[in-house]
C-alpha cells in the first residue's frame, strides 16, 4: 500500500465507473488496515459516494465490518 501511494499519491481518489473508490472496496471486503491507510492518505474520501449514493460507511455496515464502521465515524 505504501509503495502504491508513494508512486501514485492520487490513487485513493481514483474511482471506477461506478464511482467506487479504493476505500469503498476496502470497507466492503473488511480490510481494516487498508481502509485506515487510505483514510490517512485521503480523509475526504470517507464522504465521497458511489454512483448509487453509498459511502464507504454504508459498504462496511452492510457487510458487518464494525471495525471499519468505527474508523469511518
């Protein structure tokens, strides 16, 4: 993760065609350490919704990842 961020600092802000950011995917899959690193690199991504209007918080909560929910609150 650190190497990716060193080479491509804007990586946390790059969305796919559905508007999902790396933070959305980390939250959805329960990767708490990755989510924490992405939040540290780009805190504003926590408030960026997908095309469907879902935040990373929604993705974490819908999949039962309480550690990430706490990180995002």
